[in-house]
C-alpha cells in the first residue's frame, strides 16, 4: 500500500501549464474604465512587465527559471499521500489521494506563486512589494519569499483575521515584513472606510484597494503590488501542484483520477491542482472537477458571471468572473481565505464551459470533516482546506453507496496549526451556519448594474 508517494527532485516539473492556451472559449480580456480592453502598459504602475507578460500569455508551457526551482526545492516536489486511514474509517472502495501543500515553510500552497512573483519583481528592479492577506497564509508566504529574494514586504491584513490570527502576523514579522490591519489609517481609502464603518471586520476587497494605493503612490517607482490569487499568472505558478500529482499518480499505476477537488477562495490552489486535469478533460478524459466554496460566500454557486472590479475601491480593471459584487462584505466565517467576492477568470471561464461543477458547503459540515480528518489521518487542516476534505468525504461515501472504486484526488492546501481559534470556536459550540440571504445577495450585486457584460457563449461540449 502506498501511503506516501514522493517524487524525486530531478523529476520536478520544469515548466508551468497555462490553461489559457487550451480553453475552448477564449478568456475574456480585462476592461478599463472606458469599457475597452486594457493594454499591458496600463498595468505597469501596479505589476512589473515580466509578470504582465505572463498575465496575458496564451503560450501553453512556460519555463520555470532555475532560481525559482532552487527555492522551491526546500519543500518541492510536495508529497502525494493516500488517505488510507480515512478510507478505512469510511469503509469506502474509493482511493483518496491528496497533494500535501502544507509542507512549505509558511504551511500552504501560497509560496509557489509568492516565490515566483518576488523573483520576477526582483529581476525587474523592484525593491518593495505590497499586498493584502485574508487568513494570513498569503501574507506570510509573500513575507517568506521576499526575505529569500531580498525585497521589502508590506502586508495589509483583513481586520478580522488580524485579530483572530495573531500568529500569522508574527510569522510575517519573523520574515521581516510589515503587517497592518485593514482598513488602516495608512491609505486614503482605508481612512475613508474607517470613517464610514469604524467597526468593519474588513474584507479582501478593501485590503486589496489599500495595498494597490500604497504601491502606486510610491514616487520612486520601485514598489509594486502582488496578488496571491485570482489572476492568470498566479494560476499558472500553482500548476506545479497538479503537474507533480500527475507524475505521482502514474507512479502508482493510476492513469487519471475520476474526481479532482479543491477549495476555492480566489481559485489558486484549486486551479493549481486541477488545471493539468482540465487539459485532459478538454482532450476527452472523463474527470469530474469540483471547486468548493462556503455557503456564506457563494461566489461560483450563486454569484453572477459579470464584469466586476477585483477590489472595493474599483481601482482594478474589470474582470470577467463570477462575483457577489465588489462591495460585498462577507460574514466573518473562519475560513478567511474563502471570503473573496470574486473568482479567478480562468476558473470562471471553465465553469461557463461546463468543465467544472462547483459546490458550496456550510462551515459546521466542514469543521466536522476537519475533525474526522484529524482523528483518522492525524493532521490538522486549515479551515479553507476542510471544504475540500468535506467534498472528498462526500464523494468517497457516494462511491461506497454506488460500490464503485473511484480515484479521488484533492488538494490539501494548508495546515491549520495557526488556525486553532476556529477549532476552539467549533469545539465549544460557538459556530453557526450562515447562508447568504437572497436579499443581501441582491443588494451586493446591485453594483454590477451598468457594468459591461461578458459573453456566456460556450463550445457546448460539456
Ligand atoms: C490554506 C488555504 N487554502 C485555500 C485558500 C484559498 O485561496 P485560493 O482559492 O487562492 O487557493 C487560502 C487562502 O488564503 C488558504 O490559506
């Protein structure tokens, strides 16, 4: 029985996979304030040009620079594991595999792109990077990457997580970054929000606005902004996860999984694991591919497919994505990384095509799954990751009921050792389920009226 399936360092993927090359209906371009597609130079104050080139690239395979690989070797290739103890507990004939992204120094998949982004910024001559963070996973990943590449790092952390997760803030400080609660008094937009809503728990949309404002207002031109999810280049950098997993499954004689699962906040860990399998599906493979989100922030399952801003202050271009509206302020559920109003355009276009089947879960079900996981496999997962585990359990139970030996693969996006306050709230019975009410959804999507509409045309193959 193969419980751990390691991949040798010499077999680490040397290229990333770009789904934009293979999507049957082309990705719809980001639009500027005039409703016209933006040009790369319009993004130049925010991102370095080498990253913008990746953002707009439709090249299928993109080489991973050696300097990035040398940093990734600290924990990559990441292990593929088989959850045999959970399988036994569930009495399922299914084989459950998971890609263990919790083994990176900051404890999640986020450094896969943090290292790449810090590298490209450095090569471009940038000295400082600003960013936002929800759960703190992204902020700590970027702090780690900036330290290794010799860049300054400033992180705007969503207020609710800043209060709930003091240890993440300390990790950022250990790696030399500045971490500030958002909304803050350090930006014009933060001050405006604080005046209007002094008790707001904050949101990723607000924190993004602050981090962009900070970057573009640096008169020296040596600061850029970095986003930990949503954008095409982030999805690209994360595909190393799925490319490794494919090789590892082959090592145990599995040609393809039947089901691929990932939790989805902005879409990056889900995309990272699944896009190489989406490519196989486009080429005819029969694979069910499931992104999972919280019912409290049901972007893919109840949001509109619309052109919307990535941030609350409307500083970003309009992206064609499923969205709850840029003004959406989610309930303070513990899966902080799944509280974003939008979703990666690449994931959304794949949803429009029918290549993915998104679903949404309540947080109590997810914590229950996290406890089952900890009591069988032994590991304590991040609250975000528990959504993927809950779906894997549901699929394994279904396989048992159907008597089918399915292969389930999911992304174990991070450990939960810094998220124990959420477990505390669950264990002491303080957590409740929350489903976004229909009238709140109507209110939060009202800001989409008057914005351009993306095409929902699809190839009709799925
Ligand atoms: C452990 C973990 N999983 C998942 C996510 C969700 O982000 P994404 O959808 O970009 O993978 C986060 C975000 O912070 C996270 O920390």
